[in-house]
C-alpha cells in the first residue's frame, strides 16, 4: 500500500466523519449534537470531492449541512422539551456495544477486502453536472417530479399538524 496525498486526505476525512458521528452520539446538549452532525456532513462532502463528484459534494453542503441542520435547530428551538434524564449506560453495556462495533467494523473490512470489481473504463472529470442533469431530466423525470409532490404533501401536512397543535394550545389556555 502506497501512501499518496489522496489516501491521506481520505483517511483524514474518514476519521473526521467517524469522529463527528461518535461525538453526535455521545454529546449531551442537542445543539452540540447538531454541530457534530454538520462536522460529519462536511467531511462526507470532502470524500465526495475526492471521488470527483463535485456536484454531489456541493449538494451535500447546501442541503444537509445548511438546510437540514437549520431545520433541525428550528425544530429544537420551537418544540417543548420535558427534560427527563435517562439512565446512564452501565459499564457492561458499553463494553458489549464497543465489541459489537468492532465486530461490525471487522465484517465490513473483510467484505471490502474480498470485494473484486472488474476493470471498467471510467470517464472522470467530464461534465459531471451536465451528465447528472441530462440523466435526471430525461430518464428519471417521473421520480424527480414524484419526489417534489411528496415533499409538497409533507410540507402541507406539517403546516396542518402545527395549526392543529396551536388551536389545541389556545383552547387549553382559555
């Protein structure tokens, strides 16, 4: 195995993404968890850049690191929280969880190590965004439109549910 700059960049970004995920699980405050999630999202965007998928990297940063994170923060700030502290995990549970994670990591390593892809001609850096646009609006136009309809229905449903909660709160407050 030769250490190239690309491998070192991948290892750094992968370690950053895993660290962000671990912090997300282990932090106590919700806002800190969201920051760890953004850290993970940006690291994954860096991995997309290494894979010559610049468009997906930009979408990752705009959609997930930007929009989804802001929506999560608004949701956290606008909802009522009843702080019921759960029980802390015992030492045995943490050890079993760590062993399960190691077993999963080992099985993924074995699966990747034994994976054999046939050689294919790959055209990288050739109008990636244009190829995505052509594919999206020619072959996948119906799933694209159905996704927009599903998102619209979800938005309308969220508005209806929030108004229903507001009306119930006003009736309780009288």
